[in-house]
C-alpha cells in the first residue's frame, strides 16, 4: 500500500514527526514531500536519512503521479491541508488524512486570508477520511462539522519516554537562583516579545538573575514580516542581562541544564517543547492556551494569561519563589502525566488504528 506524507517543513519531519514517519516506512510504501526543505548546517543536529522531496513546480508532476496511485495522503499544518483537500477532489480514491495543528493564526488572526480559511475549514474537513487533532480545544472547535467516528485526539506528536531516572536539585533565591529559559521559533505569536519584556523586569528587580535567563531558538523566515522577531530586539535584551543561545545543538543537555522552562505562546497544536522539558524535570511555565494547558493544567506547572508581559512577569516571579516541596510536586506531576498520556508509542498507535 502506498502512502504520501506532506508536511510544511522538512524540519518537522526530521524531528518531531520522525518516529511517526519511520513507523509508516516500516509497513508501507511511503513517499515524503515537504513544502520547504531546511538544509543542514554545522550548527544543528538535524541529521536524517529520510528521503524528503521538496514540493515545488519542478516536482509537481511527480507529486500528482504519486497521489494518483496512493491509498492515503497524510497532511500536517494548514498549507499541506489545503493541498490535501484539492488532491481529494482530483483523486477521490486517495484517502485524505489531515492532522490539525498550527491553528493559532487560523482561529485568532484578523488577517483576511485566515478568516477566509477559517470559514472554509468545515468544507476541507468533510473531505477527509479521518481527522487527527492535536489538542482538545481544536477538536471541540471543529468537531461540530465531523461525525464522532471520523476524528480522534492524538495528543500531539508524542515523546519517547526515558529509561533512566533524572534527579534535579531544587533551587532557592538568592543563594542558588534558577536557570530559566524560553525555547521557541522566534516569532511574536510565540510570545517572545512578552518574554523579553517580562524577563527584563525580572532582571531589574532581581539582579542575581542576570546571566541566568536564556532564550533559545531560531529566526523563522517562513512567516509574515509583522510576526517576526528582529535581531535588534534580541541584542537589546542581551545588553540588559539576557543570554541568547540560538538553536540548541543537544536538546537533552539544554533541558537538563534548566530549572524552569517557559512557553508564552498565543496557541499551540500541542507543545512538544513542554513535553520535552517536563520529561527532563523542568518546572513548566506556560500561557493558558490550547496546546499548552493540555500539558500544564492539573498542577503540572504554572499558567498565565497570554499576550501579557505583566502576567508573565507574575508567573516568573512565582516560579522564583516556589518552595522545595512545590518544585518537587510540579516535576513529579508533569512527568507522570506525560508518561500516561503523551508517549510516542501511544500517539503512533492511534494513527495506525485509523489508516
């Protein structure tokens, strides 16, 4: 059986969806396409033996040819979903399986293009053989147009559980200040501006936190200019005591070096960064939005209102003053929740049950 996988970026295929893709490769004849290929360089860890073809005008004919003979087409994020919808019209025998993620701008943005897409989404989803949602909020929002037997919530991309135990020492201020970091694509709708502003206030009030607050991630060109973070924004923050790491070469070492991990995003599919941080016993700070609260609620971390530097400042200050008992409680709770609900094996099994 032939399966086509279409993703927005090869980066996602080589990282968070790599195990899912490999599970299909082990069972089916799989062809992988991406709308954008991100080249490897000496400073990143994205080594992959997966054969990913860029979907461009030169390869369009081959993509259509592959879709014609395929049993199923799996898509991730908005643009691949649009392509998958049109493929389902052209080749009705090719089953269309969208995974709904990256809906932040679709639901929240005032831009006319996103409003139009939001209006059309029910039509797109009705063409699907089966729909996979990453979080509860998206499933609730869109499921009114889909019958209950046509969708499920998979819990993001999942995470590989650890075999070894981790033990992090608790912190206390000012004697042993915590190391705090935000790790994300450097975009405004990821809450980066609020993180910069809130942590600047933290460093002004708590001088011992200078040099202990980090920002990690890569600048992202595939987005509207109005949503991009500039290098000037980062440089100003560095001058005030913050530390910019770029994209971590070894993510596990990065997480293990932290005490507190912050995700101030406006919306997520399901935050893989929170899963990774929680499994590595970081205390989690996250905005109270879909894709974050699925992980952090139920006493698994500290939440705060999105789009507010003031609320983020309060949450950061609360994390600084956590008692040893509460630090241990948060770490244990989130680790137990991740192991119960978000293991990679459970997520992959849900896909194979339906395809």
